[in-house]
């Protein structure tokens, strides 16, 4: 294969790669926009009881996290109602036990946990320990305190993790007729790390630019030779 043929093939491959990167928005020099999980697209199979969030929802796995439709919830009002940011569904940790969110990838896939709205279901002054892990090692640990009357958005900015853990404790009964350390979650925002990094795209652009320059040089040499 001639140098010109190799160059054309290189240009073809690089152009396809760069075009694909543009299509998924990875060429932006700014921070990638996070994916917001509202839980509102989950089908409710039980009118009053909670439904387990299926693994794979939003590209993540969920352990001990359930969801319910607040307008149908039999104890109303409660922190579930007041904690609804986007209607009609909210997520919560069943029985107030710790809940985890993890990458669906089995080969160490990572994500950035940006923010979430949190509310206490039954107890004011509820403490929530939020931990971010990578390969089983704790990278982040933040404790926040919430009430039952309104949702609070917390920006965590946990970068390059593969799992999250929410552990709730304490609080004082708010008097809604229920009890426990359940957390209400809504509008969970994170960034997937499965798309090419900006440095990878920069490399593709560099290779593409090199291929274009080489192609132009070859054409100039051919024209010069034809004039002799």
C-alpha cells in the first residue's frame, strides 16, 4: 500500500472517530453535563408499597433502594411528600438501612457523583453519612443533616468512584404517624465515565491534523513532479 493510500485510510478512521465524539458531546472543553435521575420514569407496580429500583436503572446498580409514588402514599403528609422535587416518584432506603449505588461495569467502571436532593421521611435532624468508594477504598465521606419539611440539594462532587453508600441515623420523630431513619432521594445527578476523555479526543484531533498535513504534502509533491 502506498503512503498516500495509508494516509487516506488514516484520515477516514480519524474522521469517523472525531465525528462520533462530536455526536456524543465529548469535544466540549467544559464539564460534561450530568445525567439527572428523577425516578419518575419507573413504573409503579404497587399502589401503596414501595417498589425496588431495578439494577441497571440510569446505568447504575441499586441495593436497598426503593421508590414510591407520593400522591398515592397512604401516610400523607410525610417527608416523602415534602421531599418530592420532580413528581410523582421519589427513592428511599428500605427500613432505613444503608443503601448503595454502584457502577454496572464489572471491570472497574467509574462515575462522578455530583448532587442529590435529600429529605428525611420521618425524623427531623436526621444525619446521613454519604461515602464514595473506588476499588473498596473510601475516597470521600461527608455527613449532612436533613429535616422532613423540604428537600435540600447537596453538591458532593465525588469524582472517579465506583460505588456510593448512604447511611442514616439519629433524628427526632416529626409526628407524621410513621417512624424510622428512611431517606428520601430525588433528582440524583451524576456523570458517566464510559465516554472518551478529552485527552483522548485531543489525540484524535492531533492525528487527524497530521494526516491532513501529510495528505496535502503528497498532493503538492505530485503536482511538482508533473510539471518537470
